[in-house]
């Protein structure tokens, strides 16, 4: 009987104690139930009754003396959104692998141009399930015009980049609207409503009153996210290729980590769980994005007159935060122009690392970007070697920072 108590009742009571708060809110408290059933509470463990998470908190703060790991352990569980990670990992890899193979066959390629192609294909798939082909090629062309328009002087007359950008936007919008119409017809005809990409997700989104987004809101969201996303991922990936070619010791360390992972599995694809284990690779990604300074500044518009250090900033002015300065200042980073992923062994103070902006307008695609670059580096480093054709190529900073030759490389398969 004692054995039964020890093996059965005690663990059951302990489990109940551990889960009490979750059980209480999810099963017993009925006024939190959503119309679809379930409570729809934020994910995560609520701690034990009365004490909450105090023991875990003290464990990290008092005994381990690693206060940042307390919140990081939670961020790993919930902020990284495993489902989103899984979806990214499953969507992007096939195209990356086949692109790398084709590059090695051609031997000399311009990384910026080629990475852009594969990134756009992945984004097209991720956002609206567009397979490579005519539609995607047209969209690619329209987005080039659109991005140039965004950066141009706003003269809305034929012959100017701004005018051309607006025309490109109209054409891109009509492609997405057409796709949206097709999907709505399918739903009316009884096809299932499972979410497979961003467009589906936006179509199903409901606000508190059950209202859905209008067609134009859905399309606007997709166009904005694509503008924000595809050039920036391209640049981040290109800079990783560039810096790794220039810093062979870093490349070796990255390759060691990824080779170790590769040899422990049979699958060609890296899984979302494995990405979370690619610690050094993520440091390389963060260091690349710090050094690349893809967005040199962010800005906010004043909504009223603001007094700052005795000066008045009038309502409607733009206040620039020069984030490039934060990332290249010796006040924040030792030897800031040296590509050193090991500096990420310790967490950076948030105010010193703002590559994705901050506050409520923080970059919506920061995880997508970081994960895509990491997955790309996994495949690149475990199967290929490469070198820059022009290691001393000058860097141009407009419209975006990149080597003048677009980081041309010679790429070959590794002799394994
Ligand atoms: C390394 C890659 C990227 C960098 C460095 C970057 C950087 C930034 C920065 C600095 C901002 C401004 C944030 C602010 O004002 O506080 C921003 C905003 C934004 N980014 Fe990114 N981004 C990247 C990738 C992406 C990707 C992949 C997507 C889309 C999938 C994306 C979508 C957006 C959107 C939609 C916003 C506007 C957010 C808002 O205003 O609410 N970005 N990004």
C-alpha cells in the first residue's frame, strides 16, 4: 500500500500542485472561455499556487547568478513561437539547397543577386504560396520598382522613380487581389480553411468584435511585409557570406557546430528544434546583422511640440534615432568593426543593439530573418567552401550597404 502511495498518489498530488494554476484557469474558471471553447490564455506555466515562480526566479538570480537566463529560458519556450519556427524551417530549405547546388555548378556567382532570387521565392511561398514561375517573376520585377520608389524623391510624374514605384505597387496589388479572390471563391465552394501562409492567416484574422480585415487591408499587409522583408533578408545573408569568407576562423567554428549537427542526423533538412541548438550559428547571425547595419536609422514623428534639452521639436517633425551609431560605437562594443560572434557570449544591453528597432514598432520579421539566415548558413557551411572574388571591393552605402560587386564569390562543394 505504501508503495502504491509513493508511486501513485504522491506524484499525482505533486503534479496537481504544479499544474494547479493552469488547471484552475483552463478548466474551472468559466468566464474566461472563448466562443470556440478553451480559454485562449497566453502560453506558459503559471507557477505553483501562492508562490508562483519564485523558486525558479531565485534559482537563476540567487544561486546560478545568471539573471538573464531566467527570462531567456521563457523566451526560448514562447517568444520563439515553435510553430512559426517549424513552418519557416519546412518552407525555405528545399529552395536554398537547390540554389546552392546550382551555384556550385556555375562556380562563380554574385551572391547578392542569387540570394535575392532565392529569398524572393521563399517569401512568395511563405506569404501567398506562389511557386516559382511567371507570376513570381512579375512580382519580383514590380517589387524592385516599388522598393526604388520608396527610396526616391516623391515626384509623382512619369519618368521619375517615385511614379514608377506607384505603378509597380498597383500591379503587385492586383496580383495579390486576384489570388485573394480565388481563395474566397474556394471557401465559398466549401474548400477547407486551413492556414498555410500569411494570406490565409490574414483572411482568418478576427478582431474582438469578430470583424475581419478588408481585402485591401490584407493585401496592404502582405505588400508591406514583403517590402520590409525580402531586401533585408537578402542583405543579411549576403553579409554573412561576405564576413565568413573574410574571417576563416569564425567560419571554421560555425562549420564545426553545423557538421556536428549534420552527422547526428539522417535528414537533409534542419528542424526547428535543431535551430534552437545552433548557438554559435545564431551568434554569427546576430553579429552579421550588427555589422551590416541594414537600417542605418529609425524615426518617429512627433505628435505634439516636444521640449528636449531646452530645444523645441515642433509637432510633425521626424526624430531620427541613428541606430548605426549604436552598433559601431566603441562605447557599446569592444573593437566594433571587428566581426566577432564570440562577443555574443554575454547578452547585450537592449539599448546598445537595436538592429530591429524597438518599442511597439519593432521589426515584425526579426525572427523570420534570423532563422532564415541561420538555416542558410547551416547548408552553406556543411557542404560548400567559397571565397570572395574581390575581397577589397569598395562598399557602397546607398541605397543599401553592399560591396560594389554584390559580393561575387567562387563556390565549390566541400571534399567530404
Ligand atoms: C535582417 C533583417 C531585417 C532588419 C535589419 C530589419 C530592420 C527593421 C527595422 C530597423 C525596422 C523599424 C523598427 C522601428 O521603427 O522601431 C523594421 C520594421 C519592420 N520590418 Fe524589418 N527588418 C528585417 C527583416 C524583416 C523581415 C524579414 C520582415 C518581414 C517578414 C520585416 C518586416 C518589417 C515590418 C512589417 C516592419 C514595420 C513594423 C511596424 O511599423 O510596426 N523585416 N525592420
